[in-house]
C-alpha cells in the first residue's frame, strides 16, 4: 500500500459500526444509542453504578462493562427494560418505507419505583 492510500480520507456513514465492518451493525448502533441514554440518566440523576445495578436488577460489574461499551451480549429488549426501570418511557416508531406517516407509536411506560 502506498503512502497516499494510507492517507486517504473517506466519508463515513451515519453508522460507525457499518463503516468498521461489524456484522449486525444496525443492532450495534441501536444498542449504543440506548446505552448512551442510560448514561444520560445516570449522569442526570447522579447515580452510582451500584445504585443503577440495584435499580435495574443486575450486578455492578455488569453495569460497569455496559457503560464501558461492552454490551454485545445484552439484548435490545434488556436495555429497554433497564431504561424503564430507571424511570424512562420508551417510544418505538415504525414508518413504512416511502411513506410520510408512521404507524401509531409503541409506548413502553416507565416502571414505578418500588
């Protein structure tokens, strides 16, 4: 490879995981965005990892790994459940391709604190 090939700048897509060649890049991006929302809640509420773990029902080391970006083994559904246990409401919007209007949003309510 010549020096010019190494210095070529290429415009990426909106999905860094696809740009890096990850399999199932869309799922990786979705999980990353959902985990970022968990990080936002943690920062906003000034929660410790131990408190988050207690609220969502997992161990503190699991929370630590997830917040460091190691969430490959965690399902999207489980991350959404964590968000609802943290008091968030989640809406899922489905819009058929080529249409302006979306179907009614799917609303997942926050789980009341116990």
